[in-house]
C-alpha cells in the first residue's frame, strides 16, 4: 500500500550491575553445582544515593538483585523444593502446579540447571534432565531401574522483576520459563500419546520431515492431531506439550518434545510439491519473519508453505493487515457496483478525508486525469477511499465472503488455519478496510487464495490433504464474479505485474500473469509489513515479510521466484 498517514481533523486543531567471573557455589540439593552469571554495566556498589532514596519497588534492579533472585529460583527448582521455587516467582499459584507436574506428569528427574550470561534483567539458562516412562518417586532424583528413559536438554530463560508491594526481586512467572514451547495454560506430560504418529507424504510419495523441511514442524503436528487416529497407527510413549484453553483458541496443536518409545505411524498423503516446498524453505530462510504459500488455482491444492520462523505457522495461522493486496477484493467490488472501470477516468487525489480521517498516498502523490488501471498499478489509496461514501458498511464483507470465500470460519484444509477476517465497519474504519487496514486481517494462505480465485475465476477452498481422505466438506463461495468484472480484474493485475509496483519482481514471467503489492503499517514498527500476491499459469501464491518494507521489494522476490518454477 505504501506509506499511509491517518490524521484526525480534530487532532490537527488541537546501569545494571556486573557480576564477573564465578558467582556462587551452591552446596547441597540434588546435584546443583557451580554456576556463573555474567553481565555488563556498572557495579552494584555504584547505585546512586538518589536511587537508594526511591521506594524499593521503583529502584532499578542491580546485578546482585538479578543474581540473587535467579539463584533462589533455580536452586529450589533443581532441589525439587516446589514451595520455595514457586515462592521465588511473581505468581506462586500458577507456578506450583507446573513445577509439581514437571516430575509427576512429565516424569522428569536428575535435573541440572546452568545459568548463562545475563542481559539486563533477563537470564538464559540450560536444562538437562532425564525423561522416564514412569514418574519418579517423590524422593527420587534419578529414574528407577528397568524404566525406559532418555536424556533431555533444552535452553530457556527467565526475567527478574520487582514485586510492587515491597520491591523484592522475583522471577516473573510464565509457563515458558519451565520450557520455551509452553504457553500459559499448557502442560508437560509424558505417557502414551493420545494420538498415534503419522508419516506425512508429499504429492509424489516422499516423506515429509521437519529435519528436511524445517517450516513444516507445526504442519506435521497438525496432521498428526487431525489424522493420527484415522491413519491406522499405534501410539508410542513420549514427552509432549499438551495445549491449554488459550492455546486451543489459537488452534495450536499438541507438540511432541521427545519420543521414549516409537509408535507405529499411519500414513497421510498431502498435496505438497517437494521441489516447490524445498525452494520455498530456502527463499524464506533469507529473510526474518517471512512466510509464503503457493496454491494450484484450478483445484485449491496447497503446493508449498514455509515460514522463516519455525514456531508459529504464520503462513496458515497469521492474522495480519494485508495492506494494498486487499485492493484486489475491493476492486472487484467497485467494478461490480459500476464505481470503477479499468480504462475509465478515476480520481487519485493526494488526500481524501472520510469519517474525520485524512488518508494520504505514499509521499502524497496524485495521478491527474488517470484511469482506474493507473491507480491500481501504482497503488493509489485515495482512488479507493474516495469511493467509501458510495458504499454500504457491509459491502466489502459480503464481497469477501460471497466471491472469495473468506471470513466465514469454515475452511477445512486438513490442518488448523485462519480463514481471514473482514468485519463490518463504519466511517473511517470502513474506509481503511478498503485498502487492507482497519479491522481486515489475512495471512499468506488467504491472499494466495485470493490470487488463485482471480486466476481461475472461481473460489476453490485451499487444502493440504484431499477431502477424499476423510470425506470432509470443503467451503464454497455463494457466487462468482461476472465475466466483465473478472476480465477487468485480471487486466488490472496484469498491468501491475507488467508496468506497476510489481513489475520488478515479476520481470520475465508474462504474459499469463498478474500481481498486487502491499505494505501494511503496524504500530511500533519502523517499517511496514510487505505483502505480495500473484499468479502465473496454474500457480498462485502470496507472501509477507513482517517489518520488511515495501512488498514489491521484500515478499515479491520470494513469490516470483516460486512462480518461475511452475507446477
């Protein structure tokens, strides 16, 4: 979308301390040994008299405060003293059941905790433990003989804060302190997995693993949760994260951390193209916070999905403002309502005010005596905002639902997904929705589907696993665009790919192609999220690079490189 400024008309009228070397030797307890905390800054003795006169809860934490709080918590946890460990945190009530469950439910024993170099009030630490099929007795620090067990090692971190009431330094409690894959409300459990493992296959029959395709970790977890019992496998014994209520609201799947005894996997075939998937992994790995999805427009099959971050699956589950890529949907609406036509004159002023907000184009450009095609190709915001007074509040929502199959929470792709959000809004927020801001939220899966709908002329719900596997019903759209609207929309996207903001990324891909760039501003980010949605032949895709800048420069090269591979 380019840089956007929203300004109300009404508003216009009006040293932390250093702990060097070895810090302490903790004697006693279950194997807790020598450890060190390192850091940088002024010594604890250098705290000023002025700071000393402040109330305790307002004083900056010294290195000594951080060391003491960290030592108190880690020592108690390692020794198995749950009451003392919980009391060393800001939320003993929440910490206690997780610390108890660490031994009782997760069957973890022989715990060794080693702090690393602190950064301010944050202290990383490593964890080594033994996981057993059976829980250790209350007095045991090592697993009993004859019980299957395996070593476990991982890294975590904690942050020290002051208790407001008296200023006492405590470990700020979150479940992630115990294990970084835990969200608040999640638990660790060792036992027979409720869901048998699955062996996921690509469309050619090759095995899909997180080792080979790092982006697929969350996808493979989702496949197991959905198809484990149906695929004919047998459950094994494992340590896993069991998701709580809040995580389930985010559609996060349980996560296996360690297998003690392997189950017998069932087989699930996906639609992923191994060559495209490998290329997608390589492309997103070159940028931070990049995600991409590629789809076959004629069927809706997902051919590739990749994220540069291997935790949360932004490509399927992200909920981000799509910026000017939303203008694909808005353009179809304006053309259908005879408020715009590709080759007819259309206004693109420097600014346009609606709902007491003044909307700007990037660098306040304007197009004098231009066509709607020129405005689309250059991503003129005011060309769209200027039509807001002629639209009903629910027009864009209905267009997204009825033509593009979005925002109805009914997609069934085979793993958890977010199906887009285009809420009914009014005044300035409705106008902002027209350019992919306001309350509109999408992810690369949604925008790849939008591009695919333009290419095929009809919405085909994306899917990762064929509906023939489990006879599930795919979502449908209630209507299609008229032939005139579709023809003009393709003309707009082809023009943008050839001469507009997407031309550099799409060079050499024509003539059967189309694209739209987008940049979505986000509070607290210096650079906007860069979006890109495009198609070529029977292949469509979309990507986002968060805080990356303009979509044509960031997400564009990722999507275009995959389009060049064809299907």
